[in-house]
C-alpha cells in the first residue's frame, strides 16, 4: 500500500491550492475475471486488492474536508460491458467508453451543485397511487394496496421505507394531495403496513385546492424556497401542471409501474450533500416540534406572549473544530437569511476566521419544546481603529422571526464596543433568494442607506437583547 499512501500524500499537498478535489475510486473491467473463484481471496485476488486500495484512500483522506471520493465502480456497473473499450485504449490510450465519462460528468455536476447550496431539501408527495395503491376516499383506507402478499403492495412499502430512510440524512417530507384530509390522515395513522407516520412529515396540505397553490403554501409555511422542493406524483397531468406553474420546483418523470418507484427515487442526484451534521440527523424532529410551537402561537393572545412562553435560549460559541462542519454547511445551504451568500468550504472558512481582526460566532437555539440546533452565524472584521464590518449574517429559516436575528446583532455590536470601535456596518449583497434578509435589516434599527443597501450602528449605543431571550456564551 506504499504507492497508495504516496498518492494520498500528493492529493493532500494539493488541497491548499484548490477549493475541492474529486477522486474517482479504482475499478477493474467487468470482463476481467482476475483469479476467478480466488479473486476475492484476501491479499491475493485483483478485486480484493482493489477494494483494499480504495478503502486505504478513503481512510487516508477522511479528515480532508475538501477532498471527495467518488464511487467509479457504480458508473462501471451501470454500463456493464460497454464501460471499457479496448479499441479506444489501443488507438488513443483512453481506457473507458464514452458513457463512463458522461456518468462521471453527472456525478461531478451533482457534487458541485451540493457544494454551492443547490441540494434539494424537501420531497413533496401525492398520496393515492403514489404512497399507496387505490383511492382511499373511494375504497376506504382499510382497503388500499399497501404491503401484504402482493408485489405492488410490497413495492409501495419499500418506497415508503426508502423515503423514511432519507429523513435520517436531513431530507424533509411533505404531502400535497387532493383528498379528504380526515381519511388520508386516518390511513397514515392506522394502516398496519404504513411505514411512514405523521411524525415523519414536516407538513401537509390535503384538500381539493389546486396543487400548485398548496405547494406554495406548504413550502412558505416551512420557511423554505420553491427551489428547494421536489414534487413526486403518479399523475403525468399533475406533474406537467406543477412544472408549468412552479418552474422552481423539480418535478422528475415518474414510472407508471409502481415496482419501479424505489429505483426512481434512489436514482435522483439532487440530494447530494458535502456533509451530514447532527442538525441533519435531527431535522425532521425539529420540524415536528415546530408544529408544536405554532400550535402554542395559535393559543396565545399576542406575538410577545408567544415569544415569552417559548423561553428561548441562545448559546454563542466562537468557531472551533466541534462546530466547523455545521458552520460551513450553513454557509453553503442557507439562501434566504444570508447577508453576503458566501459559499465556503471548511478549510476556506477556517483560514478566513484565523485572519487578523476577524471573529466568527455560531448560535445554537433551544426553547421549551427542544433544541433547534446550530442555526446561526455572524462573522465580523474590523479595521483596528474605528469600524467593524459584519461579513456573514446567516440564519436557518427554521428560527426566523423569533428574535434570534436581534440576539446575533447584539453579540456583534457588543464585541465592537468591547474593543473600542465607533461603528458597526453591514453591506447587503442581493441574490434571487435572500430578500428576507434585506427585509430584516431594514427593520433592525440600524441606520440605512437604501440606495446602496448599506447599514450601520454607532457602537456607543448598546444594541438591545430581546426581553424574552437568554444568551449564554461558551
């Protein structure tokens, strides 16, 4: 494995010179039987040694946050005998068939999209003939085709299980269906073969309104954007209607045969992500508790009373090894409440934060209903004399409007005051998605130059902490 270690050392030496490196794994041609029945024998067969080499690369590069190992073996499996072309090798020293390069291009494109914040965040599903067979409102939920000793029923359960597994990596599920809500929810709650339950869904709109309107309502209620959504429906007419009405929503073609649903879902490349954090693993639970918060909001008399009842706590911590991965993920994924929309890898963010006269804080939010996770970032850079400039102001859409924004500004202003600066400023960089950030800054209390979209605060004045909030520092 000495040569493999040298290869990895060379890659690690390059990581400081580029934003990201994609490394395909090693794979042998399918027609090469190697040592036949001995090919998987430990330290002897070709396939066995290739597996060990790939594992060694994965282990050596595990801590390099901007090097990504791509599974070339999957491209080879997809193309079978056409993956390798001996004639191309002899004529031009090209070992692979053209389709392998096409598959590699798709994989790299999906990876680059993930690194630039383009990953989808929610799958919105129809119900009848999509999550189960039959129309529950006509035949009764007890008679829908789901599970049992039936190939189609088994395929529906497998599809649901795959969806449920995706929630474990931070992908949300929603329902938009033309149906009687009572009957549909009874089916989800009570059917013995149902793999998905109500707590697996971030939200739903089950009624007889048009689906485009319901998708907009559901997505906005979850504080997401249409560009973050994927819509799955068995009906081609409904799919085309959503494509025309909501071009920002991804609507994949869907197979007529229900036994291909799981395959179609697992083939989608729009859910790639550069990392999986604690917040990803718990995201679905966080949206369930958000429904409880909104339920409380409907039972109290005012917004102030609701905020006081939440008993919100904000924990502030400077950037370090324990929160770096999530901080970089927030920079990449957050689009709405994002002042500058800088997309930075973990290495780039670490290097920037270590610069002179710079600070970066992370904000973890919790309340009486539970922990919302690390949801905010503020970074600041000062000139060493009079001015501190807020560079990053990033907040997850899940906690917008609960006073966290003001707590973040309080921390930034207090830092400027503590080192004797006179002014704190911020410059809004517009994108197609971050207008909610501009709306907040306009009502933040900072003085604004509306023409240039610049904001400033005189550091001699304290920036007030919201009365309902407790701020703790680590």
